[in-house]
């Protein structure tokens, strides 16, 4: 007993899709949000580096004079610190200047401050000043409140050079809290769009899962009703062409199941084909048990031999067809010359051609090759030759031609003989279906069916058509 619950395929597919989409959305959003804060701070630091170096160049002249505290540059820094930008960046307003700028001399003493609060203090112990005065990159991040991680302030310094010597440093500081609103806004937008796209993706997945489930349900219902023998219309699918293919296959199977007459005719014909020679053999053997002249004895013995050969040929053909139908693909594939195979066949058929005074020729382009199974192709060509000889008029002609057209190799045979009736053209490749020969000998009706199976294995095609003064049969094979 199956302990697992029977969950419809559509729900199982959607559940798997839900897990994949959910995990993808979670890890992507988590990674983006985690990387957002350090990325913004790195961009901020890069801006501070540029600003500090610009101010260091501008401050060189006043620092060299040694009167930075009372200079015009110091007044400008103070004016900068009290400006009110009244700007609106994205959806956030900016009303105060968040940068702090201070300048130290080469001893690390603050000589100018945009906030005017630490002038005269010794900043030489701070990394931004300490490292910069020694020719290294100076930067630090200091928290004004150890309990508040958002209270950190980023400081970036640049050296002030004069005649190749460092005479001071310029530090630009910016509180991380000032960029936090932009980080929070970006996080909200990322989450909003991630949730929205996840919901849309899940809705699309749910729609596809529902369509798959409904399509399978239609096919299941269709097959179930066919199994019960009910008449039901074939379901149609506009999107999933695979279901259309499967639906067509089921329709074809239904037609074959409904057309039981085909199966009955097949069995009846096979029975008849075996019954006729058996009856002839039985009748001839009964007659041979009575006293007969030598001539009649010989004639009835020949009848037994001929009907036995016919039965043997029928059995051999059926075995060959059964083997062909079980072959998923060719086992032995090699490069073959159709010209050489046909020359052998013409030579083998010389005696029969001579008996009917038939002329046969072969026209071919040079160096035409095909890929295939030598035995099967040769047997197919032998069958074509047998049919041509059986139906050609006394004193007629048989023309073989091999030619290459685009990506196909065409092997055709024309026999000068009676046209095939229109009603029989579509049935020529049916098993056991045959037309009467001129000599009255009945064939097995398996020759063209065998050729058709060989062509299918070679990805080729068999074509039979009436032409002027006779019949033309063409085998189309793909080029190597």
C-alpha cells in the first residue's frame, strides 16, 4: 500500500517552483542589503578623499604663510559649516551641511575648523592626522556614542604640501548617520521590488502549474473514456505543443482501436495466405496417392514444391519485417555505392530479363555514395527489381537511375508496364496487399512493406507513381 499522499503534479511542480523562487529571492535580497551599507560607505569615503585633496591644495598658500587661523580660508570654512542647502535628494531633504573640515599644522594642532569648536587642540594622536603627517593614507572611523553603532563618524585626511614637504593636513569628516536614510530608503525599495517580483513570479508559476495540471487532467480523462469505449472529442492545446503531440498520438491509437476491421482483415488475409498453399499442397498430395501417369505425377509434385516455396517465402518475409520493426536504429552503417549494388542486381537478374526479352540499363552520376546497412538496402533493391520484372511488358524496358538532388540521393526504377489502379496506390505498402502479375503468380504482398520499413530505418522515403508508359518507384535517401 502506497503511504505517500497523491499530490497532483501541478501542485508538486508549483511547490518546487515556490521553494526555488523563495530561496532565490531571500538570498539575493539578503546579499544586496548586506552589501548596500559597506558599498555606500566605500563610495562616501572615495568622495571624502577627493574633497580632502582638493582642500589641501587650496589651503597650501595660507598654511605656508603661517596665519591659517586668521586667514580668509578659515573664514570660508566657517561660512561653509553654517550654510543651509535646502536640497532634496531622491525623496529625502537636506537642510544642514554634514561635512566637518579641520586643518592641522605639522605638529597636529588644529588651526582651522568649520565648526569652530576644536581650534588649538592637539589632534596628533588621531589616526587621520597621525598617518597623514607621516606621508601615509590617513583615515579613521570613530563613534561619538559607544552604545550607538550609527554614531560613527568617518574621517579622511590629505597632506598639505609646500615645496615637497608636508606642512599640515586637511581632514574631512562625515557622520555615517547622514547617509543612513539613503541606505534605509534603498533597502525599502529593494525589498519592495523583490517582494513584488517574487509575487509576480509565483503567480506566473501558479498559472503554468495550473495549465499543466489541467492539460494532464484533460489527457487523463480522454484516455480513461477511450479505455471505456466512449466516444469523446480530442482535447486541444494552444500553448503546450507536447500535449498536442500526445493528444494526436492518443487520437491515432483510438482510431486504430476503433478500426478493428483493420486488425480483422490483417488476420484474415494472413490466414488466407497460409491456407491457400496448404490446401493446394494437401490436394496435390491426395492426388499423388492415386495411380497417375508420370506426366501428371511430375506436375502435381511441382505444384507441391511451388506452394511450399511460397509458404517459405511468406514466412521469411514476415520474419524479416518483424526484425525490422523491432530495430530502433541501424546496427551496421557504412558508406555504400548504389551503383555497385545495382550492377550486382542487374547481373543476378539477367536470366529473368532474358526470358521476357526485357532491356535494362543504369544511369548514374559519378561518385554518388549513401550511408546505410548494406544487406537491408540490397534486399530492398532486389525487391524493387523483382517487382519491376514481374510487371514489365514482354520486350519492355527497365530503367534504373541514381542522381543527387540537394541533400537527397534518389534511386529510381521505371518499368514499362501497366499503370497501378488509383484505388491501389495508397495501399501498396500494406501487408499482404498485392496486385495480380502478368504471369498470374501471386506474391506475398510484403515486398513494398519491407522496402518502406528499410527506408524508415535509413531516414528515407519510398514513392510509387504512375508515369507515361509505366510505373516509377523512387527511394529517397539522405546524403552522407
